[in-house]
C-alpha cells in the first residue's frame, strides 16, 4: 500500500456506505468495499466501474481487483486471482479504512485515562478526555510499523491509533510501538461489526468504544508510582507486623503466672511415677507458658500419654499436630492458641531475638518423649507407646492403692488418739517407735501399708476393733501396744455390766413369757365345756410330777404338750356329749312308743323296771343308741293293753 493514500471527504465515503447496495457498515461483514487506485487514492465500490475497469488493487495485499456489481449481489471488490475470498483481510481492511477516514476528517478522539494497574490496584493520574489534534496521518510507516492512524497534536506530539475489529495488536507489534516511544491507543470496535447505524459506530470510535493504552510513558510512570506506593505500603505493613509480633512475643513472655492446685496435683501425680528426670530437665525457654516447664511437661505426659482416651476398639489415634498444644491450653498464655490477626510464631521469633514460641518448646519435648520411649514415630504418625503407657498406668494404680491404704490407716490412728486424748509421745509410749515396729506384726508400719495384702487388712481390722471399743463397743482382743489400756478396762467393765443387765432382762423376759404361756393355757382350758379348769391345771399328769401349769412355765415345747392333752380332754368331753344327746333322742322315741302301748302307770313301770334280759337295767338306763332302742322297741306289745 502506498505510504499515503489520497483522502476523499468523509461525507463522500459516508454517502457510499448509505447506498442501497451497501447498508450502513455492512462492509464490516461482507467482501472488500474499498480499492486502491494507481494514484494512491482510496475509492469505494460505488465510485468505480464494474469489472476490471475499476483499475484498483487490494489495499491490504496489492493484488489486482475486479468490481463485482449486480442486482442479486451486494457490490464488492474481488481479488482477480483468488476470487471473492481474496486475501481474507477484507473485514479488517473495510473497518480500518473507514476509521482512518473518520479520524482523518475529524482529527479528534477520546483518550483513556492515564492510570497504572497492578493486580486489582489502580493509580490514576489523568482522567480520560476528548482531545482535538492538529493533523492526521493515515498509514504512514513509523519506524518498523505502519500504524492505522497517527494523530499529531499542535505541539508536535504524536498518537498512534489502532482499530481492533477481529484481531488485537499482538505482543510483537506492541513491543515495536514501545521501542518507537510514541504513545498509542487501541479502540475496540469488535462489538460493532454488525452495527447498521453509521452514526453509532462513529460515536463508538470517537468516544464510547472500549479503548486502552498500548503505550504511554505517563502510564508507565503511573505504574512505577503505584509500584512504589505498594512497596512502601508493604514495607510499612511488614514493619507494623514486626512491631505487632514483637509486642505479642513480649506479652507472651510477660504473661502472669497461673499456678492452680489442679495443675500442681497433675504434676505431683506424674512425678510420683518416677519421671522426675524427664519432667525436670532445664528448659530452653518458658516463653508463652504461664507455668514452669516442669509443670507443663508433667501435664502433657498426663494428658497426652496417660489420659488420652482410646477409640471404642481400644486403640489410640495418632497425635495430631496441634493436639499437644491444645492439651496444654490452661498452661499457655492468652493468645497462644490463636486469635484474630495474631502474629505467627515465626514472625514473633524474627521480631524478638531469643524468643522461643511454645510450639517450638513443645516440639523439642515431644522429641524427648520419643527418645524416652513414651512416643513412637510410625508411618501412621506419632503414636503413644502402649507398652510404656501400660507400665506407667500400672505403677500409677499401685501408687493410688498405696495412697488409699495410707489415708485409711492414718485416719484410723488419728481418730484413736483424737477420741481418747492420749498423747502420741510419752516416756511410756512413742508413736514413732510404734510405727517403726508394730507389735504383733514385727514390721514397720510403712512396710505393712506399702505392701498391702493380708497383713495390712489384719492391721486395719485390729485398729477398727480398737476404734469400736473406744466408741463404746466390745473390748478388743489386742491393743497392739497402743496406749489405750484405760479404755480397755472401761470397755471390760461396761461389758460386764451389760452382761449382768442382759441376764436380768433375760430372766424378766422369760418370766413374762412364762406368764403369757400360762395365760394362753388357762384361756384354752376355759374354752372346754364342762372342764374343771383349776383342778385340771394343778393335776399332775400320768407318769410325771408336772402339772399343766408347770409345763407351760417351762417353755413353748411343754406348752404344746399341755395343749395336746387339753385337746384330747376336749375331744373326750365332746364325744360324751354326743353320746348323751343320742341317748336322749332314742329315749324320747322309746317313751313315745311306750305311750302308745301303755297307760301312764304301766308306762312308768315299763321304763323304770329292771329286767333280766337287759342285764337288770331299766329300759331308761339301757336305751343309749339306735341298737339298744331297737331291742327295747321289740319288748313293747303290739297292741295297747296286751300286757
């Protein structure tokens, strides 16, 4: 393409774009709409004759063109050699030539703002504004590039304007633009390729379409300024973080100690297991802890090794990285376990030379626990050594049992001396000497209690017996050399007195029981009809000198014998009564029958007269039952007055 094409008025070009065969800016989407004359002038398809007579070449590649015109097609240029497809630059060429024509005619454009961008940060030095230039140079080579348009300001400064329709400027062209040190912008018209309104596209080109600086020293200066600002901010932030980290480290180092009885008890329980060397080694630092190192180490062993809860399958999970630190939360200064915007341990170490974060101290101690064999480093992570843990737990259980025995033993001894008021140390008795060799056991109290077993159980039973005696119970079998002889003598006296009282009470109770048994027997006898009660109660039994009253006084067994005797008598009386009733019944029948056979005198004579056949008994005496009644009835005549 010639260095500078002859420019036609913008109005003439716009008029060609409004021809019926070229809807406004349809040239952005059709074949080539512009041609280059031999004289270097740019013409539109509407300005030339049809066919080869157009005498034009392609403004993009320089190949000969032919003008395609007709009623059934949209007028356009075609490459003579390669047809309508041509060099493939028709769309870009149409847009560029039109844009060049607009800018060459109007010499003005809206410039984007001057601002540096780094990430999401921006630093604007000049707002975007419209600028009117003194001249426009179209596609004149500038160094190694041929810009779309070069606008020249009144003071001679130049601005390259590139128009983006399908392809943006690549990195190579931008590098060449920067090398030429001429400011350049790129206007993005890709969204207007199908726009049918020339005024809208022109407004977009001049004002509203997106545009960016491809190069501007002022933009570079803004970016440089922004970089300096960001660097200063980062430096200030780093210094502020360092100051905050130093303050935080100093605060952790100066945290107020917090020794609670519960923590001290945990330490004592671990020390009792024989781990003094492990717990008491000199620390590198206690920074961040509110308790001494020998305390937090003991607490860590207790919670992480001894008290760590197993899973439901009885296994211990690997120790998580933060688990050990969390286990010591009541041993740490406030803020160690985190918080909003807290400095990191590394930051505090860097800010305060010599400061050792609690996590570092803890990591060092975990290594010590591994060396000691309490922890194991495995492929699954850091684990508690189960065997070592079981040994410690067994030792702890034994210590607790011994401690419980000591408390029980000392409580018993203290209670004995407190209750009696006897002194523990006198010329006649020394509790210290007694502890050294307990009488009856020939061993020290310490040996008996520490060993436990049957000897200690026997000692406790003996002390319990002494305590019971002193509290008013029975005399104990042995004082085991303790100075409580007066209590023993008083217990014996009280026991004798109680025994005598029990005898009297027993005798009185026996008398009362005997009287009650006699009363029960008398009541039972009085219930027997026809029995002479007093005579029976005082009558000796057969083969025994005891009366029923004597038997009742002797006890329940003899009372039972009397009851059975009385029952037999009652049964005999009942049988006699039944026999008398039957005899009376039969006699009444006989008397009635006699009335029918005799008059009154002869009836009396019959009933009262003694008869040889009746064994010299009268019928009244002989009539006792139905059998005797039958015999007597047979003695009566069959008719009245027959005898």
